[in-house]
C-alpha cells in the first residue's frame, strides 16, 4: 500500500481564495483524521470521521473550514475564504480501528501558505 | 485543545546516552501512543500502551504508563544520531476514540 496520500504537497494562495486539500486514506481503514500543525499551537485535531461520518468537528476553527468524506477512499478539507493565519501544515491520517487500539498512519502533509 | 503535555520541550544528549521524555494528560484514556516526526515529514507511530498496561517494550524503546498520575514516559536507550527528531505523545479517549496530541519534544542526539 502507498500509505496515506495527500495533495498538493505545497500550496501558496492569496488571501480570500478558496483552498482545497485532498486525502486518500489507506485502503480498508475506517477512521480518518485532519490535523493542523503550527509552531505556536502544535498539532491540532480539526475533525475526524468514522466510516465516512464526521464524529467530532469541534476542532474546526470557524465556518470558513469544512471537511467532507464522500466515500471511504477520499476526503477533502476546504478553506473558503483563506486568511494568512491559516498558514500551516495540514496532515491527514487514517486508522483501521477508530484509533482505539491501533496506530494512526500519517500522510506527508500539505504545507499551506496564504499571502 | 491539547490533551497531552510533554516534558521537557527540548532535550539534547550525547550519542549512546539514554533519553527520557515525559507526558502528562488530563482526562481518562483508552490508550496512549508515542509518535516521532522528522523535520518536514509526517508523524510515524512508535508504540501504543493500553490503559490497563503499565509497561511496554519495543526494541530500544520502553514506555511506562501511570494512570493514577495520568502520566507516561518514553525511554530511548543507547541513543543514536538518527534518533534526532520531535517526539509526540497522543491519547485516545472517549467513546468516539478521539486521538489528540501534545506539542512535542525536540530531541537532539549529538554524534
């Protein structure tokens, strides 16, 4: 398996533009997590899905952020409109057992810069 | 919000020495995990310890868990320069198995 695949790896966009980050989890995994990492705030859990259903989105910063998981093999995180403070590395991770007793596998991340 | 808090924030040791990193958390957990992150890369899982376990080993790694103190420690024995990385503890808690991370510890191993 190729692991968790995120795209793009790098994204530079202007303030106000819409940004869409993509994630393909490991086949067979039923849990998917979106995290944001910054120097100041560390690794923050934004939202996670079990069996394509959003379970906890309490970490989503505000209404400008939205996430979808239309099927078991694809998820998106959208920011509209983007702001400079959204600049961060965004990670997607998947797990085979809801993270209850199994490890989470991380993608390489998307480095987002909003100018 | 962070569930786990690692200590120290940064650690610098000589190759061959042991490295001990600590993690404290706030609420009851299902399990606790340690991850490693090399600069510019994603996190890689190292070891998982369940709430009913007290100690676990994996190669040069030893993890302990004290649920009464809500704390865990990660020991890396005979450190190598290649162990230089950031280390994170993560807790799984709640019926929905929420996985949350601390801010991490930066470990530097001098050759």
